[in-house]
C-alpha cells in the first residue's frame, strides 16, 4: 500500500497527501531552479528529513531508556552542488535540553544517534552530514 499520493499542480508545484493521517504538504521548486519558492522544495524536505529522523530517533531512545527530553530545537541547512545539481551537504545544529540528572551515558547514546538514524543510513555516502548536537 502506498504511503502518500502526489498530484502535480502545475508551475513546478506538487500536492502531497499522507494517506494514513490525511496531512497535506506542498512542494515547489526553489527560486534558483525556476520555482517560486512558495513551499519546501523536494531537496529541502530531504535535508529536513535527516534532522527530523535524528530527533524522532532520539525520542524513541529516551522512551526506551526511561529518561525525559525537556526540549529539542534544530536548524537545518542544505548546500547544493551544481555539477551535477544535488545536495552536497546537510548541516544541522540540534540543541537539546535534558534534566539535570541526565547521565553521560544517556548523552553519549543521543550523540550516536546523529549518524545511525534510518535517514542518515539511507543517504548517499558522498553527501556530507554535518550534524552538531549541543546540550543546553
């Protein structure tokens, strides 16, 4: 069974429907590639998928290990190459706040996740994943 359906709306825009939840997101080509930049581009979503997969996997890890994550915020940037046009590098700064009694072992486990989440393992090995985890 499909996960999502996509409809081309014209003018380089797509509507994407998540079948299980009914959530709809739009994509648009970026302004540097003939689009209007009115929504996430497909490459934006690829970069964002890395960050959100890392954060989601951290949440799963914390639940399994029985500790709380108080807050996570992240900034994601993608860096495009031109020959061929592709994502060359994804940079993510992830700031995470744990309770004061968080152990070094818990922090080390969260740090490991930055390079072993499913999206990280699915990306081409030539794509640079510059992920910085900062405990606040």
